[in-house]
């Protein structure tokens, strides 16, 4: 019997037998390397939903979290999927997030709305805000909503895709914990402050940008740390302000570099984009901003986050006709450019995610790193729920 299958069978037996603990299971797993830890999308969502329900989150909100996190893994953004699960659960345990809170509209016009997320789950706040922006865009051509009192909302593209699926252009952005060192600073003051834009083309074609304004999202450093691997130079800096390749040092000091890296390589542009997001989110919403925000990624973050977020939906039919035709033509033009490497064709934003989704569909499941599986098994034991079940 192949070692990988044997290990999976051990997992199933041990997880269902009371006399074995999660620690014993982890010891068994450590005896062999699991290169394939395939979990179906349905099963992954079941596990996440069960985790949140065990944390006393009502089913509707638990399902929203499951849809959000597993969509990230499905699209290949593992830093923002199951990787974040334990941190969300910890927030609920520490009462810094109210898993059953409902967003409240504070001020509204036909095209805009200011919303208090009431410290609810980020996806609950985000879905509410983007759905309201979509409704307004369908009525007056544009919808613009801004929320305070929110929490980490996952991948920014989750919300822009929500608008794009209804034929609209979606824009989403959020401020985050202070992790970016502004150009010339050796201390963090701004978040990764991601932004996303999604626009529909023809026959399923699209442009879906989802990017941090730091060199990378902090979750990518977490993933390297989880795998005990170094990070590339230009992602983060050490306490003296010099670039580092040590993932643990980068995570512990919490000093990511702006998009572009050092000043010599135009890192000030990423810095500027980070401030742009902060103005649109933290300043406009009246939420916490910059270094006033707690550091969510670090243990013991018992403060309320009070994040600010911005959601925009635009009806392209209010402008020149044929938007989707021209967008697809633009994409085809870019993809058709001669490549500097024959094995690496020119792509547009959203193409890598489509490739990863096709890979998941072909294999029948999402392949999780062994260290991620260990974390999930420990979480299952902690919450007393059924562990992840693998595809045999």
C-alpha cells in the first residue's frame, strides 16, 4: 500500500477513535511526507462551516465564511484560505469579532452608503456592502459604499467578482494591520491594503486584478514560514530597515516592503498606493487607520480591529457601448504578444487563477500542504468536530 494512502487511512482511524489524541495523529503524520492531501471543495467548505458553527456562529454566516475561504484556496490564494481559519476562530473566542452581528446603514444617498459593520465577520460586512453597491449601480449607474467596524474580509476579489457576475465592474479595497514600512522608514505604519478590480468580457473572459500594495500579502510570508522556506529579497525588511530573506524574522518584525521594494526600485509607488487605499477606507469610513489598527497576525491581538473598507459597483452600459467586446479584444491583444520565454505566455490578471481552478477540477480537489493539514487537525480536536476527510 502506498505510504500516502496508508497515512490517510491512519488519519481516518485515529480521528474516529476516542483513545487517540490529535497529538498522536500528528506524530503519525510526521513519520511520512504527504505530497498529496487532496480535499474536495465540498468537504473543505464543510470543515470550515463546522468550525464556525462550533464557535457559535449562525449557519448563514458560517457558510459565508466557508465560501470565502475555500474560494481563495480554489483560486490558488492559499495565504487567504484555510491558512486564515484559526485566526478567525481566535477572534471569535476573544470576542473581538461578533460572528452574528448585522451591518447597519448610517447614512445613505441614491448612489452611496456609509455602513457600520458592528465588528462582525468581514465577509458578512463585505457581502452586505457590495450587494448594496450593486443594487445602487443597477438603479443609478454607480454604487459606492464604505464601512467602518469591519474585520479581515479575505480576498478582495471575492467582492469584485460578486459585481462582475452581474455584468458590472467591481472595485474593492480594505485597510489592514500595520505591516508595511513606508519608504525610508524602518517601522511599519500601513497595512498590505489590498485592492481589486473585476470587469466582464465576452464568453467568460474577464480582467480580475487582486493585489496587495505591499510587495506581497503577509499571508505569503506566513506560507513560507509554515513551509520553513526563505522569502525572496524585496518582500520584507529586518529591524534595521535592510531587506531580509528570513521568513520568520519578516513575520515576527512585521515589516513588509511596499510594492516595488526599495526606493531605488520605485517602492515609493507601492507606498503611495497603500496610502490611497487608506484614504478611501480608513479615512473616509471613520474607522481605525494606519498604525492605530491592531496587529491581527500576531498572537494576543485582543483589540477590536475596526477596519475600514470600500466597495464600488459601476454599470459599464452607462458609458460607451461594447465594453465587454473591447475588454476581450484588449485581453486577446495582451495575451497574443510575443513572449520572452516560450514556456511562459503573456497573461492578464485572473488567468493564473483560472489555471489553478482548472487544476483543482481535473484532480477533483484542493491539495493542501502537510503543515496546513496538521493545523486543521489540531483545530478539529480543539473544536470537537469531524476532521478533514481526504480524497482516497
